[in-house]
C-alpha cells in the first residue's frame, strides 16, 4: 500500500508569479506562516521561488516544496536531467514532491515512474506523484510507483467526487489547484452568504470547504499580501454539513485548465 506524505493543507501556488513579484510573494508567504510552496519546471520561476525561500530564512526542512516535470521531460534519460536542473534553479538538495505535470501518450508511464522512483532512492525527491491524472490513469500509476498524490483542478464549480472518494478510501492525497476558480468564487451568491454568516470571505469559505475533504490540500495563488494572509485564515472555523452540501451542489463541470494535451476527462 502506498504511504502518502503529510502535506501542509494550505500552500502557495506560484503559476504566473515572475521575477521580483515571485521572490516577494514566496518570502511574504513564508513569513506569514505558509510551509508549502508549489512550482513547476514550466512556470519558469524556480530560481525566484528558491530565492524567496532563502530570503525568508525559514529552515529548508520546514517547507514542503513541490515541483513538476514538464511533458517534454518524461523519458528515462530526461527525468533525472530535468530534475537536477530544477534542483539547481531552486538551489536545494531535494524537493518534497516531484510530480508528472500532465499525463502523455508518447512515453510509457512505467518508463517515467521508473526513473522518478530512482530519484526517490537517491534522495533527490522525498515523494513522487502525478497531476491532472484521471481515476484510471492514477490507478495505473499506483500499480507502478508510490504515486500517492494527484494534483488536480478542484473548486466548487468542478465536481471531483470520484477522485476524492478514491483518495479517501486508499488514504491518498489530493492537492486542489485553481481552488478559487481564479477568483470566480468571490462572486457566487451562496458562497458570499455563507461567508457573511461566518464573518469570513468567500475565498476563505471555499478553501475551508476544500480542506474539510479528507486528504485534500489547497494551493491558491496570491500575490497581494492581504490575499496571502486571508488564504491562511481557514483553520479556526468550520463549515456545517448543510453548508458543505451547498458548496458541493455548485458543480457545473467548469474546467478552467483544459489544454489540447489534456487527457479524456470523462474516463472513469
Ligand atoms: P487560483 O488560485 O484559483 O486563483 C488565483 C487568483 O485569485 C489570483 O488572481 C489572485 O489574486 C486571486 N486571489 C487569491 N486569493 C484571493 C482572495 N483571498 N480573495 C480574492 N481573490 C484572491 O488560480 P491558479 O493560480 O490558476 O491556481 C493556483 C495554483 O495552482 C497555481 O498558481 C499553480 O501553482 C497551481 N496550478 C497547477 C496546475 C497543474 O496543471 N498542475 C494548473 C494550474 C494551476 P492576486 O494574485 O492579485 O492576489
């Protein structure tokens, strides 16, 4: 059985954070208490993420750092090479989690995961996992490697019940990306109303709804300090079961990240 890692439930997403803004956001987030940062080879900001980590002076072993291998770096040869380059840019000896960013058809999963497993053995990553994997693909990955984490788009407008149930049954982890539906949750009347009742913001209610699912962590991206602070304020209140159901009922298959190379999402 795959032993899934302990992941701090509230992390910082860094897609689209560049240059000085990225260094500052990572530094501020760590100062505010974040201990989980998400980046990727493809975000072209690993240097800045590493700089923000070092500037904060938070010890490396207190931060859960994730990066992801891009779709052109998944062969037996490319995996160790690309990972070494990521580590060099991040200026760290290891990442806590190394993910396959997207599933691809032209390299076998066993080749990629075999190479990633060797990086587990050499200590260059503490955990391996996948991202954007449908349920059949995740099952396949779990046959090949301890890929106990799947990072997926997950917010109230996109029902992910079958993956969440699978993760719960197998004690696996889901990291919810685009958890605020890129800000759209702040305009949803039923979320606004629940937020009013709790004296919270719609973003906080949404992130709370996500982390109240067992095994789910969130990685909202925020560049503004007030957003960074707000998104961490989700541990001192709780949503009741009817409030949980209200948010769960908002699913309307709204997929905000759906590039041409995405897998067949309808696969069950
Ligand atoms: P998101 O986190 O849902 O939304 C980010 C937007 O919400 C930004 O415009 C941000 O504004 C705003 N925001 C943040 N906190 C807020 C708050 N408290 N109230 C109101 N607005 C708020 O979308 P995302 O960036 O697409 O996703 C988050 C992270 O997931 C990414 O950064 C990346 O790390 C990861 N991701 C992974 C994949 C994948 O394929 N694995 C794909 C997409 C994303 P400000 O910046 O102005 O603060």
